[in-house]
C-alpha cells in the first residue's frame, strides 16, 4: 500500500539528498520541557506594564536631552517666520502633517529649504508634546544652544579694532527682549561685544535672537561666572568702567566716551547691584525733559551708545 506508515525502518526516497531518519528527532521531548519562570510583567514585550515602562523611559530620555542640550523650540507661524528672517541658526523645521498652508507657512518652508535647513513633517501630536497649551499652529523651529564667548576673548577681539574698545555689560537684565535690543544697539553704534552674568540673567534665546534682528550673529556675547571680578580685570587692563543708572552722579552729556570703555547697564527696576556699582569709575544717568522718571534698559543703553558714537565720529 502506498505510503505505508507501519514500516519499522526509514527508507531514503529516490532523488533526495537527506539521509534516512527515524522518529521526531526529539521535538516532542523538547516541547514537553519547562520554559522556566515567567518573566516579570514589565519585561514582557506586549504586556501593558512593559509598554508603560517603555513610555516612561522615553519621557526620561527626552527630559534629560532637553536639560543637557538646552535646545529651544520656537512655536507659532509668526515667531518661526521672524526667526528665519532674522537668520537664527536653527537645526530643524517641524511642520505638522495636514497643516493648512498660508503665506507665513509657505515662506517659512521656502526660507528653510533655501538655507539647507532640514524640514520634517511630523504628526500634530508630536508638536502638541512640545508645548503645554498646543498653540503651535502646525509649525515649530528648533534652535541650538548659543555658543558664548569667554570674557578674555571678548576683550581681545575688541582690541583688534582700530577704534577704542566699546563693550556693554548687563547687570540684573532678565528679559531676553531687552538683551536682544541691546545687542542690536551695540551693533548699530559700533560696539564690539556684550557681556552677561552666568546666573540670574537673560540668555541668548530665540526671543533674544528675534529681537536683535540678526545682530546676534555679528556681535559676540560673552558670559562671565562673576561679573564683578570680570569688570575689575577689565579695569586693570585699561578699560573705563561706566555704570548706567537713574541715580547717577553725572549726566550722559558730560561723559567722555572717546577712550576704551565698558558700559554697565542695570535694570529699570533694580538698577545696578551694590558690588558692581562700587567698581564703576563713573555712574551716568540720562536727564529727563518730561514727566517720565526712567527709560527701559534697552532704550537707555541705546541713548548712551548713540552719544558715544557721536563723540567718536
């Protein structure tokens, strides 16, 4: 009978290369062996506990990367377009899938493509995770951390110019818009750089970039671990330290701005801190012709820098 299964020995079939075999080869025996203890729930790939642990690990990695890299994300169509127009050195442009195109989004994508910036189409949920209120309007721009200059390098670069060194230091300035506006004024009136404290100060964020209108790409910004000690060192190297404060002992009209100088700008509310004030060679103020008691820090800095530029011309 064809296919007789009662034969005791295996016979090699014609035309095959496999040798004769008997039995299952131990497959049934191995199938009956135990597989050991059941792994914990969080180690089983498809278990809800394992999926929850995987999500938590991703969130921890995201928070760690955000802390170490200090990348910043600009959200919204107007802010993103303004940053791209200002030439902010971004690393990626994110556009939500299915986002409704308008003139702002189209110009943003065009500018990013022309500058060689990577353009990534992502689900809207990915952009939702970048903000707490979801007001991203389907577009986001990733900005890398700013590369600050060392105070010594800031002074060395200023001394290479034929004009006397003109640096601006900020004390108690916490608004990045003020920082950006001051950087813009420094670039407009022939300054060489801006110095900020390492702690309790505004930093060069995307907001400061946008306010500077691209001047942050031309004017170096340094960061001092100790502003008072840095100003002392600059004074020992021949710079006149001039503080700008509403309660100054002299007016800006009497300031001699033709020599090497560092202008220290305090905030509108707090003014100059005590130690910084003590290390200034002079404290100047801007006389007010109207009822206004004081000016915004960036406006006041622009007025004094314009006067210094006039004298140097």
